[in-house]
């Protein structure tokens, strides 16, 4: 099985990506590198910057992903600074910012960048995981939560935040998101690329 390197400190994200690329015949290896957190106006710009840094350090094909919560009433904030937002004002501060706004619509957006052996980046974007911000944080704590945003994000089709949903309910939400996620997009792209390589190899041997 071929290997692909995912530069990330997030084990949860690595688990999801491993499942996706495994279907394309790849084994995932997670690698932590000393990347400087860039400042960018979009998730795509941040992911591209991280990918270029990682490739300059590692000098082999790799994947970098960046994601964040984009709130309509706040012109897409916090977006690329979601991590910083959580470390400073937290979810309570975020809810204060949208208090009294006409809409609480928001979405998890993601940008995944694969840098091939030639150093060429291939970008995949996802803006499908939409929902609403709760009026107040849910008090539940889930062992598998990958963000404090679970306590305030109500996915479309639900009436409670992710943290308050039953495991089966969360599983259904994630399964719905997964089809259009950057991980699934990338895995499908890998599979198509492997198919093209296989066809060319077969032609060459004929």
C-alpha cells in the first residue's frame, strides 16, 4: 500500500483522512513539523502557506488541512483565526458577538492542500457543514469532541448542539458532511489519478 503524509497535530483529523485515503489504496502517516502559523484572510490562503512551509522542510509529497467556523453575521469571522478565537474569547465570547444579530447561520469550512513531488499544490475546498449558533453553550462534554465549538454549533436538521446529540445522531450528521468534505474530495481525486496512472502503465506495457 502506498503511503501519504499528513502534516497535522490533530489525531482526530488524521483518523478521518486515513479512512478516506485508505479506500484509494493509500496508508496515511501523520507528521508534526515546526510550521509557523500564518496570518491569512481565507482558510485557503492559510492552508497554502502551511503546505509550502511543510514541503520546503520535508521535501516530499504531503497534505495540509486548515478548517474553521465562518459566521454569516460576522462576515465569515472567525474563519482562519478560529483557533485563536477559541484561545482568547472562547465560545462564550463568540456568542456575545452575535447577540442581537438577525441571523445565527454559520458553517464549518475547510481547505486541504496536497503538494505533489514537483511541489505543485492541489487545493480542495468544503463549505457544506452548515448550521446555527446556539443561544448559549451546551454543558455536555463529549470524549470525542475535536473542538469546544461542539457546544454551540447546531447542525442543519437538528435542534441541539453537536455535544448534546446522541452518538448515533452525530454519526448521521458527520456521514452527511463526509460525502462533500475536503477529505472525501481528495480521496476521490487520488483514486482517479491512480486509475489514470494504471491505464498509462498498462498501455506502455502492451
